[in-house]
C-alpha cells in the first residue's frame, strides 16, 4: 500500500477512536418556551420542565424525580406540546415495539375497512344486477313473445298462458323485492 494513502486513513481512524465519550451519548431533545423543538448534545437549561424533555442521552424520557424545578401551572405548556391526559400528564413515551405494534394495528384496521367497503360495493353491484335481471324478465313476459323452456329430457316446451301468468307474477314480486331499495 502506498504510504501517502495510508496516512489520511490512519488519521481518520485515530480521530474516531479519540472522540470524547460525551459525544457518544445520544442527543437531548426538548421543546423550548416558544414551542420550538431543540436538539443538543448538552442538557437543557434549568428552566426547561421535565415534561418538555422528549429525549435524553440515556434513551427515553428522564425521570420525573430529576433535579430540575417543576412548575404546577398548566399555562406554561408551549404551543405544539404533546397532548396531555385528564390528569394533565403527557402521554408516556412509547418504545419502538409499541409504535410498531400500533402502526401494524392501524394498517390492519385500514385493510379491514377497505375489505368491508369492497364487499359492500360488490353486494350493491350484485343487487343491482339481480334487479335488472328481474325487470328484464318482466318485460319479456309482458311483451307477448313466445317463451320456451327446456324440460328434463332437453326438449323445448313453450309456455302456455297460465304458466306465463304465474311466471309474470313471480317476476313482478322479484322486482318489488329486489328493486325496493334502488
């Protein structure tokens, strides 16, 4: 290996090894008094409430028994702060597993709702088709056109007037039943 290429790489690796341990910790994240999100590698100032701290280097929220002063006034909540429950406490931080589970549950609910909507649409289309078929049968029977059926032996048999009247009555009742909601 060329020594001139080795020097920059060794310096880069050496710099990574000698980085201060304080920078290895994760960043702090909190909302300031104006409601803006603040990211820093240092702890927030003393006037930031523990409820405003969203992330600490230890991972997760800092304990409520921190050495920071707490204020009991609800008016100090900045605009855009997380929603609070009935007791006024912010919701607990969720782990990535809980967030993933909630996400998958929302996806499953969305897919279930979409499937229900698809089924509802398909059922409506089938109902419309059944209504249209019943109306077509009524028109055919009322038209006076010769109607032929096929018997069990496969031979054609024309309908006489009484059979036509019976089928017409059945078809009209089908129209009334199937097309009532349309």
